[in-house]
């Protein structure tokens, strides 16, 4: 791996190590984008590096922010990074040590913890909301007028960056400011397809919050996962209710699988349960939105368990 590519991957790994929610959200966004067919630069859509920068930008703009503007981490390293292909490993490692120290100092001086109250699905929902805003044709938000700048942690006017006028969506590379990482988005019809996927996914995610079967809606509609019946559920949601009419042996879990996940890895949902008052079926309210729990998403977050930077290797993005 070249020096600059190594440094990019290593910095992203530092962000993940100190703020694990970066890796969690990136894993969900990447799975969603692959399911929607918009993570394929060869087809004019986003590459994975662009998606990672969009995730960083979103976390920078939460309240409180979970990540700082990358200028906080990369200040006075810009000139060195441009020559990093010729640097030796000791210099690169020293730069990375300084980045890690600055990230730790930012966490301590701002809010003490990079975790915050956000659960994975909450982050995904708000990410889709922000991305939808970028694709809307309103002054100050359209993707054709502004540039996503993670270096400053804000949207900046495109007119200030003449060199980025060759695309329909602009994401500045914080490690090489002359590069637009979303330069593959240059066909109006493709951008319109992406916009429609983002808008539809936002509506689905919003509906999942109020659905008695939000988990199924999210897995099947957002990630296009297929399901099959699993084993009999051993968990009764009303353990204080004894109703002989409830035939628990007939209530099976559902296992959801995705081609994007390793073979055999599945997400398990508890079955629907009959209402205690009779009539109709509805998932027990306490389990209505298992997606609010990190445990629900653990199988979808498998890249976060990787050791080293291979899971976010910018040369393969």
C-alpha cells in the first residue's frame, strides 16, 4: 500500500478505535448502499471512501459532535501528506501518533466520551435525513452547489473550489484537497436514482420507528435481506401472564440473511405474539423496536470486529 493510502486508512482506523460509532455507522451505510446498488463507482455511484467521508461528516455535525473537523487532527501535516509517498515508515508512524494524540485530546476537551446516546439505527436514520437534505433542490443544500468538507466539518460553497466543477456531487478529500472523491457521480440519471433511494430509505426508516414490526421493515426494505423461519422461540414476552391459549410452540423466530454478510451469519428476530386481549397479532411493545439496541445490529456490524485497517483499506474502496 502506498504511503498516502496507508496514512488515510490508518487515520480512519484511529477514528474508529476512539469513536467506535464511526465504524458501526459506516458498516450499516455500506451494507445499505450495496443493497441499493449505489456503492459501485464503475456504475457512476459512490465509492466506499466517499461513503466513509459522508459518515464522518454526519458525525461531525451531530449535537454534540462525535468527531471533530479533521483539521483538528491533520493541522500542519498537509504538506507532509502530499509527499507521504516518499516518506519512510518511521515518519508516517510519527504522524499517526500525533493524530491519535490530538483525537484523544479533542475527546477530553469537548465532551469526555465519543459514545453519546446514539444507537446504530438512530445514527443511520439521521444519516439518511442529512443525505436527503443534500440531494434536495433547495438553496444552500443542493449537492450541485456545495461541497462536503470533512476537513472543516461543514458544507462550503462550490464556487470556492473551481477544480471540483466536473461532477454532480462534491466530497473533498481531506488528505488531498484537490481531489473530489465523488467524481464518479457525473450522470444526472444516476444521481436521480441515488436521490430516490435515499428519500425512500428515509421514509422506511421513519416508519420503522412506529411499526410493530420495525425490525422486519428495516432488514427487508433497507438492506434487502431474505428471511426464513428459525427455531421455536423460548422467550415469552409476558412472562407474568399464563394463558393456555397461547401455543408457544407455533411461534418461531425469523432469521435474516444477506449476500453482503459472511456465510452463515444471520440476524434473528423474535416472532409476532398474540395480543393478550385477543384479536390480531402484534409484536410485544417492549420488543417493538429491537433495532434500538446495539445487540440487534451486532451481526450487521461484523467489519468493526476486524483487527487493523484492512476493513477500511482505501486502496480497495
